[in-house]
């Protein structure tokens, strides 16, 4: 009898068996000793749920809105690069699955499918574009204009990559994109933007990042972005309340509390632990999202209870993609929808609006009650 996959972990274990080692290492890896990578998951366990009883939860809905867009669940798919290493259809399959389920899909700048391919694959999807502000500002502008023409709804600006974090296993094994794949958004750019021509001693991605990423970025570059596009801007990678305050002052539409999936600076807070102070600082002046370590419905419930408007996950979608492409990603989304629904029912919540801070308590406080 074939194994029935009933949780994200089942898909992850399957992916570990079927993915090529270079792809699995790239998707799984965190920075340096991978402390933050582990903490992103482990820290969710230290927030304990405090469910309400006898709440009449026979009718429930997890429908909500994000930046004014209606979505079918309080979670979406975070940007993850180079998805065609997991499945031939790559990001197109993921975008189609997200559109079918009515949730947000965020395309990575360094995807193996282009902006235009995503627009063709999921023309009615709630597609957002993750943007790196490159040293070459014209290349950055060109990406924004293409996203606008392709009806992408939001720009998600990653701000935690002044340089690329050291992912030791990728450096040790010399990560490279397979020769039959390419970065979809850079087919016709100049030579310095060509991933495959970057010289490398370790990871070719690290070599590419050193050429393209701009360590001189400041908050004034967010002001610049706002001056050249009308798309809502989300800043992704904020972990401190004072940076959240600066983001609000620079007029962003939302803040994504993120540590890049534990792939940049190792030893930083898990995102679920960083979230409450940022929520308190922002005090409703813009929406707040969270990614990092989200693998279960109870993770989503806890993040929303602590003040996130929306959660995002990356790796679980990759594990679904590695299993069976679009159908695998659909299965992952449906699993999480089921888990969120069950968690809401057992916590006494009939709608997302009923999820509040009374539902969660830190483990050390819980043990003292």
C-alpha cells in the first residue's frame, strides 16, 4: 500500500529521497551553523495555545484580505529561487496551484521562470514580485516595469541581502545551477547579469550576488522605489522595531518579518519571536506579515494571534513541487488549509478576525500558571 501523505513533513521526507543532492542542499540549507534555520521551527513550539471552549464553531471561514485583495486563507507562498530544480514546470506550477486555491504567490527575482511565463501560466492569480534592488538601477527598473505590465499586484523588496549569507554546504559542494536551466528574468541582459558566466570557487550564487547585490542600499532607496511605481511596496527582512518604524515612516504598505528562512545572518531571532515587538511598534499603521518556519496550521494560528495579518511559507511548496508538480503544491496548500481550519475550530475561532493575542502564551509563562 502506498504511503498516504498527511502532513508537510511527509512531503519533505519524500523530497529528500527524490531530489538531486545539489537541489536538496540548496533548498534545505541555512547560513553558517544553521542555528536560525532550526530556531524558526523550534520557536513556534515555545508559544503555547490557550483555546476557548463552547464557542459554537460549526460555521467557520478562513477567508481574509491582504493589502485589499481577497484571499481564501491567511497564508501565501513565499519567494523561493530556482524551482525548476525541483520540477520541470517550476514556478509556473507553483503559481498555478496558488491561483487555483485563491492565495498569494510571490515570484523570486532569481526564479527559473520569467515574470511573463508566470503571467501566462496564472493570468488570474494574485501574483506578487519579490525584488532585489541591484547595483544596476536600470535593470531594477526594467524588472519593475515588466512586473507592472504582467499585472503583478505588489512589490516585495528584500532588504536583508546587503551581501549573501554563507551557506556552508553550498560553498563546500560548489552549488551551481544545472546547465539546462537559467534565470528566467535575465535572458537578454548584459554579461555581468548572466548567472552561468560568474566565476566561482564555491557557490556560483555567492559569486553572482557579489556582482549584482548592492550593499550601499539605505532607506532612501525605498523612497526612490515609491517614486517610480504605484505598486504597493512590502519590505521583507525586518527583525527590529526601530527598523519597522523606519519602514512605516518611509510609507511602505506592509512589513514582512523575515530572516530569509535562516539563510542570511545566523544567530538572529526566530521570526515568531521577533513578531510581537514589531506589531507593538507599528500599532496598526501598516500590515505585518511573517515567514520562516511555517509548516503547520497551528504555526499560522500562532502568528495571526501574535499580530501577523498574513503568513508565508517557502520550503513546503518546494516539497510538494518535488512530489508531483502543480498537484503536489495544491496538496500542500490543501493540507495547510485543513490544518488551519481544525486549529481554528479547536481554538474556538469562527473567523480570522476572532484570532487574537489571548490565544497564545510563551512556554515559560505557561509553566508558571
